[in-house]
């Protein structure tokens, strides 16, 4: 990067006076947490988030990873079971399957949207399969209707990793609607943040009750554990930040959309790029604006990313190493996922978060065109 050049980061938390006031208010209240994870701010945040995603129940936890782990054990997954999931995702999607003692079975992606390919799921189902985890990668919804149909046909649970998808819509409904449980992250880079934090949403009352127990040591009453649990409780300060962020989320999403659409206009003439799309009745959350440098090898793609970074554009590659090729995860069996491997060599993401101005978007578009074409 040139000296004195300010980098446009790939994502940035959008924190204002509202979040600061909300934190101070909690600190002054003296109520920092609740023994069973059900403090007043947590309850408020859960109600408001459930309303936003049109789910009946929401359970706040202290990370997206905790949300996934809780959903996996909530679904009854245990040692000896198999769970089908994409390899082209953040490692937490697979990690939580392994933490539950189950085997991750990786399935290839559809090249258009980088999400798990419904057609390829059936072939991976065995007698040990208990669940499918679909990820809405980059905030672009997975094709959930056919996946739901497969899950129903084979009696499998469907868990949605919606960590990147706050505000995304599938078939006219907020993502999560087709899943038994949807898992969200409020990590600092996400469309809305609590610093660290997460949420599980579900329409299943019994499951919501079980998740509540799993969140706090298996306790319905203090010191009387009725099942094996964790401490996955969200602190009150985090929930207060979450409420302030959720109130602003529609504005954040609108700005991300404006930036993404402008970038698509700018890059539209680039023959060598595959741009992100939104199928009918679907909306991206535009967590990441990810393009594919068609036909490139990773070295060529990396060279473009490096040039962009030298020009102050915080381009990043998600994900440079698919999970099935990570050293730890190779032990779950050799598999060839050609679309996943190709995508990991060709994609790169560009900043469209709410702090990026339209002038910066134009600069990003022109700079990308310059180095790619
Ligand atoms: C797809 C995906 N799954 C899971 C996670 C885990 O969330 P967290 O970082 O809040 O634990 C993340 C976020 O980092 C993610 O992007």
C-alpha cells in the first residue's frame, strides 16, 4: 500500500451515539447479565430480532459459533452421525459439527451463487446422515426450498447458517423460514454487530425450550442441571448494542444495496468478471460483494487483490482455503469438490459497507476494471 493512503476496509462496524448511550445505560443499571441468560436487554433484543426475521422464537448467545453449536446439539446430533454441509464457508460451520462428535460430509457448491448445490446433496446422504447445514454465503440466500424438500424426504434436520445474511430474503421471506433453526452472527464485521454475539431463531417451541437449557448449563432452575449444557449466554451490554444496531439495520442494508447496485453498474462491462446476482424473489444482504475473476488461477487473482490493496481498496478472498483442504479437516476423508476448489481460486470480495461513499464505489469499480481487463 502507498504511504499515507487510507485503506477502505472490507467491512467496518457502524457505531454511533445510540450504541454508546445504550452501553452506558446498562452499566448504570448494574444489571450486566442474568444467571439463565434472560436479562431484560437480552429479552428485548430477542423479541425485536424475532420480529425482524419473522420467527416465533429467538435465543441470543455470545457468538455465531455458539449459535451453530447449540443448533447442532439441539438437533440431537452426536458421535457417529453425519452432517452434510458446504466446504466453501467459514470454518465454524464445520467446526461445530465436529464439536458435537459428528462427521462433516462436504458437498460441492453451485457455481452461480457459491452455495451448497441441492442436486448434489442426495448423493451424500447415508444411513448415518442426520442433518443438512445450508450457508447463505456472502449474504446470498442458499436455494432452500429444494433443500427443505430433501430434508423432509429423508427425515433430516435443516439448519441454516445465516451468519452473513441479516436482511437477506428468499422466496419473499426473510432467510431462515425454511430451516428448523437459523443461526446468526453479530461479529464486528457483520451487517449488524454486538462486538461478538449470535442468535438462534426457530418456529419450534419445544426446540426453543431445549436451546434455552443448552445455553445455560442445562439449567431451568439454578444448580439443577437437567442436561449437558454450556455457558453461551449473551451479556446485557451486547444485547443493548444489538437493539441499537437492529433499529439502524434497514438503513445499513439500504446503503449496502445502493453501493452494490452502483458497483454492478460500474463492473457490468467487465467480460472477465462474474458478478453477484439476485434470483427472482430473493434479496442479498450484501454482506460481501464477491466477484469471480473468470478463468484465472489463484496467482492471477491474488495479484489483482494485491494491486487493489496497494490502491487503498481492502479487497479480500473469502475463502482462500475450503474447509475440506484445511490440515485439520483432511482427516474426515479425501473428497474432490471441483466447483468449490475453482471458486476458492477465482473469487474476491470488495467493500460495499455503509461507510463506503458512492465516490469510493466509483473508484473501486474503475480500479478493478483497470487491473482485470
Ligand atoms: C458463515 C459463518 N458461519 C459462522 C460464523 C461464526 O460466527 P462468530 O464469528 O460470531 O462465531 C461466521 C462469522 O464469522 C460466518 O461468517
